[in-house]
C-alpha cells in the first residue's frame, strides 16, 4: 500500500481533531451546568441579598443565555483567553499549566513503574505458558484489574504511612525545591497508578507474545540455532511491540485526565484535583478549561502514538 508523506498524514490527523475538540468544548461547557448548584450562591453564601446576587451574576456574564455564554467563551479560548476563576479571580490558563506539571510527573512515574512490572511479567508468562509463573502473573493481573485504584491507594497508605510509617500519606513539594522529599511524596501515588496500569499491559504483552511465538519466523530462527533469549527479545518482543505501544498511548492519555481519584486521595495538586475542586466550587471557567486542555493533550498523545509506530516498525507506514 502506498504510504502518505509525513506532513500530509499529520495535517489530515490534525484536521480530524477539529470536530473532536469542538464536541469536547460543548460537553465541557454544558455538562458542568447540569450539576445542581449556583456558582454565585457558592461564592456569596445563602445569606446574600438579591441585589448582590444579580450584580455578581451580571459581572460574571451568567445572566446571558447559555448559547451566548458558550460562543463568547469559545471565541475567547480561540484567542488564548480561558477566562478567570470565579473563586479566586486568577487567570484559568496559568492555573491549568501549574497543575499539569505535577500530573505529568505522576503520569510518567506511574508509566515507568507499569512497564517495569508488566513487560518482564508478560514475557515470562508467555514463554513459560501453563506454568506456575504464568498462572501467578495472570492471577496478579486479574487482581490488578479488579481492584479499584482508590482502594489500593488506601491500602498503601495504611501499610507504608501508618503501620510502617516510612512514607508520607499525602502532600507535594516541587522537585526543584527538594528532590528527595518530592520522591517520598511521589512513591505511593505513582505505585498506586503504576500497579493498576501494569495489569492491562501485562495481559497485552502476554497475549501478543504468545501470538508472535507461534509465527513461522520464530520456528525458523529456532531451527537455525538462534539462542532462545535472542529469539525472545530481538525477534518476538520486537514484533509484539505495536499493540503494546497502542495500549501505552491510550493509557498515557487516560492518565492525564484519569488521575482524579488518586490525586484526591494523596492530595496531589494536579489537573485531576484541580478539576474536582472546581466542580465542587461550581467554578465553571476552571472546569471548562481543564477538560478542554486535557482533551487536547489526549488527542495529541494518540497522534504521537501513530507516529511512533513507524519508528518501531517501518512496514506499518503512515497510511
């Protein structure tokens, strides 16, 4: 099949993102308004008089119709203005950027832990099929898929912050300020997320490795006397990487927007906790901006995953 030039491929993918992001902006804008509660009342309190409520509602442009509010917000976003937080009056975009840093650090650490656990376990399970190692790895993966991440987080807090108090239960400090203390705060939430991710990655690694190990070229390599370790790592695992990379790309995108519970449990000041706090405060601009930025990052990570395919296996091509 003829392969498309890289520039043309990227342009077509970027254009296909436009309706996705437009739909995301609609959902982000209108869904938060379906939640019971009034941001004006949340800000002024129940004892506020009608004049104060009307004045604040007008200053926040909440007295306009929803379509007018949406179009005004979308127009501002296209110019880089995400508005101001209702609660603190700060610009929304700097708030989101400040929260993305901790989330990105947590996501990368969790992904590294996941790969360190899942790839070796999946390969061992595939190369030793129907043995104790295979059954043990499969059972551990099943437990990881079945256990909610918040429950695992609570268990880790009980184990390493209460019964054996060697790690802090929650908190955050910038790695630029105190790297060692930052790592102590990072361990438990990263281990919580990484363990949950490793279950799916391990199952995918095992399944794809089993499929590749049945291929004719593997039997040919074995017949030629190629060492088993070289067959596994250089031939089998290399050809099993594309489905694994697909899953990792999806997981990385999900991590940016799916760390809500973990960040809340461990008081990690990332995009998930920022969104939850904004929802409870009925801070519409922050929720809308956080959801939209997360969606943009998610689709761009998927785009990057497609490009990485060609680096792993040029036969895939940009089609």
